[in-house]
């Protein structure tokens, strides 16, 4: 998840910076103070906010939001938006409004169902289920959308099946290396869900020459206990369950037709055939149907040792085709695309001292069906957080900085609502947003809190967690931090694990487009389970019953997420000096660069490429970070200009890593230290420019061009790190 870097920075720039800030010794030994000597504001307000968060309120909210399916662009999504707006105003927020965007969405054809068929001599002898089986009568609703993959092209390709494991890059390389006699051109790929984003699977299959992709959820990833504890008797996915989901690898583009600009009424829209959306049909099926298809396949048996065997009671074979040569697989996909209006809801509490600085809380509102975890558990939670803050405002309290509450529309289609909002207001947000705090699904398991974040906010997150009662031991002195540390401790720091941000939710446009520090939080399952997501992800079985019965019966885990979200927000909105720690950032990028070196330095040295300039820039960044925190300890909090200067510098740290030209071939991803992986949109790479440039470099016939790109990315990376160091200097003398 971390990545690599090499750079060529002018020595004069390094010298100039050294002259400006002086030579600073011992940048690793200096403390990483969290505004020591500066009062953490409003501890009374903090306690009142934390104690006011009600688990029962969140439970009632979730009942409401899961009562009816609410797919993006639907009437119910709009009515939920209006409900949220009206509720926020009643709760005491200063304002709340709807912002519409006209975006490209995708739906199954209501008149012609999608299906996968087995054909024999032109006749259909079998087809997959047209919808998921309703296993509880309470789950039945006329607005349930049948399983589909949004943005799939329509088509009816027919051909031989080839099994491609998870359809990762390495899986297609495995097929090429071990079965060179199999020509994938014109075949239909069948692959497991899991490990990587489904849109990357579609692009990989397309690049391999396939004319269609079938996806299914193998029991190895979604029903580990076999027939034990399947929904509705347990939390595992039943055989008819299907994972809906879009296949748009947006790379922070948002609406496919208006990349770079908001999808307003006057926007210029490109033709959807000119977008980088996958060009082949893609469709999800349940593992019951997958069992039938896989059981008829011929070809070599897969290797269990290589990780290709799932848990279906069949012999997994590569293909191509069925044992009966007269039989073929046929995809019948009639999915449509159309422009519809989606709505963001923006609520606002005005700060009393720095109203032009915004702490932004966000959750998306749309779900493929009921979405009891994704996103309705988060929606239910943000409503309670807004209520708690609103009550404080009604009592006369105001935060130092403004707080924005955001409910995004059509996130499931590729982060559309949040990205369009960032595109429309990027000039303001790029200057004024302090941080973006995201909760997508608040609860997807009952093991521990899971956090992804920029390093700048690590310490603030830890401090907030230390103030929150542990939901497993309420009434004791044990905190959320304590249980998090017990269950997800990461050596060598011996602090709770915080992961890099990928791109699976609405933090992406804030972090990667405009450099706003971001956090993503949820309560999750034990990672040792080895599963790719909670089992009923994006299926009709993701219901209130599922949440109440198997994940959070008393809603104490929801309460814990709401509390840490509230406390972190209050800290960022109310502390005199922003609770951001540049030393943590320094430690993280040093460690990430070490991993890059481990992977690539020897090979780079063969080409005469050195890490010396990057190392110099990293050293300067570390020194400047420690010097900044010394100044923070000594700040005169009664001098508003001195306070504002330091806070502005802290806000500029993340922004300093933004390169306006973006990553090569991914121009809307502009953060050069962290970005989504090029081969898995869910995952994250550190120093993505270098990682992308080095990927499979020795297999590229144009070695001269590839190594030129590596040198360029090394130079850019060194420059960006050095530029970030200069933002931390007291007064830089040019």
C-alpha cells in the first residue's frame, strides 16, 4: 500500500532553503508536541457533546433510512435529501440547502432483464437468476433494483468462459505465463469479487481482449463458514446474493461527462462513448449460479497453492469453454445510461472567530438497495452528530471555526455528489477547508474502529479516541483507544494502526484534487477473517434486520463512531492552534520512501538514478516540521496574527503536495505523496508517480521512454517534498 520515490532537485534550491531556516540537528529526536502550552479549547463542550450522543437516536435514524430502497437519482434519494435538510434546520444548524447536479447515471432496463445464459445450438438451456431471492418477507419492496453493474455497456456477447480468479493484473499475467496456449481474445471472463475494485477488473479483462466479464461472490470471500450462518440466520452471504456496484474508475473525475467541472445545467458534456468507461458488458451473479457455470467448464484444474481455488463444491478449471463443445456462455445485458439530477445537502454552523475556515463532515446518502451499512449507518450517525452540535448552538455555544455537514448524492456511481461539489467550490475549499472527515458506513463489523487518514491528523485522531468510552466496556475507564490499540497495534510505533487513504469514498476529491487533509472512519470486523468486505455488501440483504441482528444490536458501536467523529470535529473546529502534527507526516513519508527504496533502488542504481536529492528534501522537511512544532509550543495565543500564521502554515502542508498537472495519465489525481493504486482504486500507494513509472518497467519495449518518465517523477517528487518543507519555515528569505 505504500510506494516509491526518486528525484532530481537543484542543489541551489536545497541550499537556499537551508540558508533560510538554518541547519537543524536531530530532526528525529525532537518531540512531536500537540500544541503543548496551548489550551485545548472547550473541554466542557467536549464532554457535553460526547455524552449527548444517543445510541437509541441513531437506531431510530437507521430504521428510517433503511425503510425504503434509495438508489442514486431516484425520487426516494431526493426525498431523503429534503428530510435531512429540514431536520438539520430543526436541529439548530444556521442553514441547510440542497445543491443539484445533473450527472450521468445507470440503471437496469425495467422491461428487459439482464441475465447470463448457457446456450446450446442457439437455444438457451439455462439462465442465471433475474433477481435475488427474498428470504424475509420484510425485505420485499417494489423499488428493489435487480443486481447490475452500473455503467456496463449493453450487449449480448457469446463465447467461451475463462476463469480468471480475481481479475487482477497478476491473475492475467499468471494466465499468460502458465497457459500461453489460451487466447483470451473474444472470450468471456468469469472472476471472483474481492481484493480489488470491480472497475479495475473490468478494465483488466478488456485489456486482455475479453468481450465480457461476469463477477460473482465466492464463498471463500463472502461465506467462509459454508452453509452455517447464512442470511437470514447469520451474517454470511446466501447463494443468491449479488454485489451491485459501478465500474467507473473515476480517478476523482466525478461525473463521467463533465470531468474537471461541475455538472451544472450549463456544463459542456462529452459523449459518453468518449469517456474512459469500460467498453465491455459486465454483470454480477450469485455464487449459486456461478456454481452451475463453473461446474461445466473444461480445461486445466486451478492450483490451490497459487490461491485460485474458491470454496464452491466444484472443480475449478481455467477453461476456455464448457466440456460440451456445443455449449457457449452468453451475456444478455441491457443496462442503460441517462442523465438525472442528484442532490447534495449542505448544512452550516458559523464559527464565531474564524468563520472563513471550514471543518467538513461528510457521508453519502444513496444506497444500491437498503444500505444498512453502506451508507445508511453513516447517514444515521451524521444526523445524531448534527443534532448534538445543534443543541450546543441552541444553548449559546459556537465553535471557533465554521462546521459544514454534508450529505452527498450518487456516491455509489463514482463519488459524483462530492466531486461535483469540490469542482464547483474548489477555489473556496482549496483556500479555506481545514479538514474533511468522512464516515461512509459507520459500522461494518463489531471488532474495532478502523481508520484511514493523512498522517497530519494521526495524533488528533488518537487524542479523540482516548476521550471516547470503549463500546464493549461502557461504564469502565477503558477507552476506544485502548481497545483499538489492543486489536490493531502496528509495530514499530506500537500505536493503533491507521491506513493510507485509498479512493473508495468521498474523501477522494478533497484529498487528491485540492489537498484538504482527510479522514475516513468506521467500526469494522476482524481483518484476520481475510474477507474483502462485510459479506452482504451491496445486496438486498443489507437491511436494518442485518445490522440489528449481527453487527450492532445495541448500537453502541454506532455511538462510538459518532462520538469520535464529534470530538475530532470539535477539536479541529475549536482549538486555537489546529491539532495537526507535521512530525507524524515526516515519519510516515520517510518510512514510505524506505519501502520504495527496498523495491526499486537497486534497479534504479543500474540506470544511474540516485535517491540523494529526495533524501535531502526529506531531511529538510523533517527539520522544518520540528522547528514548526517548537514555534507552536511558544506561540502567543493572544496574538491573532501569530495564531493565524501558524494555522495557515499547518493547513498548507497537505496542499503543498498537490501538483496541478497531476499524475501521468491521471491528471485529476494531484497528490504526489498519496494516491489510489493504479491497479486497484480501493487501495493506496505512497509516492504514486514513482510506483506507476516503475511498474513492470523491464517488460516495456520502449525502455528509453520509461526510464525518462522515472527520472522525471523522481525530480518532481523531490521538488514537491522540498516545496512542502518551505511552507513550514517561519519567514522564508528569497
